[in-house]
């Protein structure tokens, strides 16, 4: 068998090897903490031109300097290496976060909001697939940055403004913790329009227990609530790269075609368009995603058409497994998120008059 074919068959093992930390977590050898008064510590800010400004064809972004609401977006894992925590001054890691995360996941919100997206010392991906004490310490380092960035976000934007909390994957783990520690039970809860914790392990019961004042969103215009989904094909078989879940109870599943959690089948006609801002064609693609239904905490997709993916993305898809749509959970429902965010902001502003 050719070497390339052998490598392809063992791709998951090769990726795990490349990402496995070379030794135990050492608090004295962590990268320097980012300074959030420095614009270089942010992937996106509303006062400058950056990837947070990109928008789909025919759906322009608002002037973020005059937006009526904000979004605090926490990006997914972009670091591929053997350290427990990534540096925030590494150009390769930052470019990957800008292109593969902020560009495609924070931008649904720029139709209504000013976009803030911090860089942080993200934890090694293995901390999410295999629970360990060292992995937990790496997660604590990452969260310490996100918490400080959130404080800086609130200082930058001024008091009282409506905001979204949005995140994906590792970022959603950080944002869920932020929801419990820094928003629930504080005045910020009433400023929170909604939390979009996509690709996370948040559970219905966990949310109810730890943030009783922030329920699951159950209608398209609910406020001060949380949405989440993990998208998979109907025949998907879990791989070794599934996120480790310390809480085995049913995950929160919001159907982004209906914005409900009742498990009813939502028809493909409700999809307003997938958008891939990382590709040359930035037009919304209606009909790309078929019917969708929440089943036992998973958003089951019954059809997904041809997806524009570059070589690194195809490698990621191969590692995650056939029918695992984790990497594109924002892109597949981009226009639905965009419309829903604007509608929730309008509902909050209307209710406060």
C-alpha cells in the first residue's frame, strides 16, 4: 500500500500524535497572558477593519460603530500543536482563528451588532477529548483569559447595552462557564439578548441548575436565554474526537430552522441559506440543508449538499468522521442565525421602551 494511503487510513492517529502534549502541565511555562487593552489581543473589534466585518452577498453588515447591540464571540480551537496552551502572538494560530472561526462564526451577528472577538490561550484540543487533571489546568488558563476579555469587553462598550454571547466548540465551553460565573445572577443577565453556545456539551438540566434565570430559548423571540446544537447526519457513528462530556445528561438542542426545542421535524424550506465566507462564493445557499430535527440532544440533518472545503478543512472533516458537521455548524445555518439575532435585538429594544 502506498505511504499516502496508509497515512490517510491512520489520519486520526496522526492528528492525535501531533496534538498530544509532550509532558505534564507546568504552570511556570505557560505563554504570557494577553493584554486586552492592546488591540492585537483581539481577532475582531468594531472600531477597525477586520474579518468581523465580512458579510454575505446581498446582506451587508451594519456600521458597527453605531450598532445598537454587541456580540462577545469566543472562537473554537485553532491551535494544532503539542503545548498545553497556545500563544496569542503566534501568527499561524491567529490566522487560523481569524479565517476558520471569527470570519465564519462571529459574522452572522454583524447584521445587528458590533463584533468583539478576543484571542486567548486556548487549550490543547486533547483536553476536550480525554479528561485529565492536566487538561483541566489548561482549560483553567484558557478560561482565565476569556473572563478577563469579557471584563475588558464590558469596559470598552459602556454600560447597559444589549449583547449576545456567542461561541463554538472550545469557545462554547468557555462561554458556558462565563454564563454561569459572570452573567447569571448579575445585572448583565438583563442585558444578555441570548447566548448561542454552538457545538458545546451544555445540558438542559445543567443549564437549569446553574443558571436558573437563563433558560433555554424555546421560541424565535425569547430573550435572556440560551441556544445550542450539535449537528450530525442520521447515520453518523461517534469518533474518538467527540467532545468529552462530564455531564452525561441530555444536551440542549435548539433547532435553528424553527428556534424550538420540542423535537418536531423542521422542513428544509425554513433554511434561509448556508453561507461560506471562507470561500469565493459568499452568496447564501438555500436548499443546501434538508430537514432537521432534535433527537435525544442531537440536531439530526437528513441531507447536506456539496460543501466548499479547502484541503485543511477536508482533513478535519475526515478526522471528525462522515456525517459530523461540527466544523460547519454556524455556516450551515448562517442566514437563520443572522435573521434571528436581529429579531431578538428588536424584541429586546421594543420591550424596554
